């Protein structure tokens, strides 16, 4: 039987114009597995929720919008900066060939890895480290998604994006003035940037914390 909370979330996503293929991908991921026990009753709300370490699991509508903007196919090699709970990665994994994801908080990474194992998701490769450096050994990537707000489009990540590739990244230095942008790499020197609207993310931070 379909979870009533998921049914309502699907209606919310559809009313906001999210396409059916994205909704189908999200329906297959049990969001309650990625939410802390204290917030289980809110697992299917269209809202961001705390996951510890001053991080959040993103609002489902934003997850849908970012996923849709990536225009994924089953040949795409994807880099995610900011694994967090692993929810966004779990949504992306069935839509791409391979997903590489970096997290700077080791406990979050370890919990996400357990969730991937539990869900038998086998095309995700994880790394604990500084996401601001990207993953040069695996570059170039067909798609890059950043789940924290950078001051500007990170040049290091643009360099690791394949020509013709797409990056989706929140931009802004204030919680109240962040925009989600889509970056298309036209050639080695040029990009095309589109504004996808207002968002609210935790800041993009260099380095790893001492935990």
C-alpha cells in the first residue's frame, strides 16, 4: 500500500510542475530512511529537515528541481558535492551510470553508506574529504551537483565538467539571497548560466572539520 504521506508529497510535487519521471524516481526512495528518528513524523513533508552537524536533508521540491535540471541519462557520470544524508544521491543513482559523492563530515558519510548498502544501490562511490577540490582523479564528469551554497560558480568544478556537461549549484553568501543556477559548459572557455530560482542551502565550506 502506498504511504499516505508519500501520496501527498507526490501531489505537492506534481502541483509544482515536477515531471513524472522525476516523481517516479523519488517515489522509489524511502525518505523516512534518511530522516532522523526525531523527525520521522515529518519525513514526507515538503520541507528541509536537520540531519546533524548543522546540515539538512533538502526539501523534496528542491531535490526534484535539481534532479530535473541535470537532464540525466543512463550514460552520465555524475559528481555530487555534499552527500549529507545520502537522499539526493539515492534519487540520482538509478538515473545515471555512475555517481561519485563527497562529504566533509565523516559521520554523515558513514551513515549514508549504510543506507546505500541497505537499499542495494551499487553505482555510488563515496569519499570523505574536501568537496571544494572536486574529484580530479575521476574527472571529467558529465554532470555535477552541489548541495551547498557557494559564493560564485566554483572554477575548480567547472574545470572538472566535461564539455557539453551540466552543473547545478546554489549561489549566494546569505540564506535570504541564494539562487539556484544551471551551468552548461559550452567549450573549454565558455559557460552558459541560467537562473532556476530562489533556494536556501547551508554554505559551501572548504576543508574538513575536526570531528
